[in-house]
């Protein structure tokens, strides 16, 4: 998990927090960082353009990659210049084993997203890798603050718990489990069992707690999550998108509007 990071870049300044986060992740985890620039002839209007025009867009991408590498001295970066629809190219790279984890930033402004939809969500719909979604500058998870594990499905499976445990070990962070809604199988008993299992596996150096907060007309999934983030001082939200633990609504709301970075586990 998180063995090879893949960071798509473009000229937008909105991606700088994701770039910095990807560099910090590569340093912390001592893993390779691959940066890719994906030019899309369909969007640039160069499908039928001359070879010279196409080479111009390829040169732009190469300059962006070269500049990123020149600015980054602490981590070795492998550049990849690709062409096509970004979500399809990224999905293919994941399928080919080039990387197992995406680091994504907001490719579009909030206003543009209202008319064209979320590129981040389209990317997440196209592949099955882990992903960090980073919209603002933020420190990595670590000791002194919990990772907030949010789910609204019936239960956390053994696979989900194993991945959450591995995340905690990698970043040496405590865990707060947050279940939103009242449809959890066995209610408090099920989440208490998950907490007990994580505590036993992680040992006394890790603090694991849980909260169940029901939905209401005045409390959305996003609102509940951001409120708990503030009260617990969490640095990251973990969405264990495994075996129906996370609904499409929860994924949509938190990927777009969580107040801290979001890690989608798959």
C-alpha cells in the first residue's frame, strides 16, 4: 500500500498543495514518485492539427515536468509525458502497475466545476487504486493527531480494517472511527468490535476510539465530518471504499468539501 505514487500535474497553481503533499509522502514513506503530464488533443483542439502544433503541446508538457523536477531537490521524480483523456491514461497506468496510489489536486475552480463536473471524481470512478485528494496545504498525518476513518455503510470488513491498521502503522497516527447514520449492523456492538480488533493489533502505542453520529435534516455527512475533524484535530480523513463501507454520497461530499486531505483506500 502506497508503494508507488503517481502525481498528475498541469500548469494550474491549484495543484501546488497536491504537489507538495506528494513530495512529503514520498519522503516520509521512502517510495518512488512518478509525475505525469497528460495532454488531451480533444480539449486543445489539435486532433486534426499539424504535427508541429501537437509537438508544441508536447513541449509544453515536457517543460512543466522539467520545471517540477528542477524545483524538487529532496525527492527523485520519474517524469511521464502522456497523451489522451486524463482519467483513462491514469487508469491505464494504474492497471499496468506503474503506480498503486494517486495524489490528486483540484484541477478546476469551484465555479468551473459547477458547469463541467469534478475531474477528481471522474478519475476516482475510472480506477481502483488508493488516492490522496489534497485541496489545500496541510501537514501529513502523524503522532499527536488522529486519522479520522469515516464510513456510512453497514460494517467495516476485515480487508478494510487491515488497510486502516496498515495506514496507522505507516504514519504512526492514532485512529478515530466515525460512523455516520444508524444503519450499522449491530449498531454500537459492531463498531466496538472493530475498535477492539484495531487496539489489539496495533498495541498500546496507538489510541483508537469511535463515534456514531446519526444523520438528520440539519446534519449532512460533510457537516458531521468537518465538525468531528475540528473537535478531534484530525489531519486526514480516511474513506475505506471497500465492500460498500462508503456510499457514493459520502465519497462525493468529502472528496469535494472535507476540510483536510482525504485518503481513499481501495
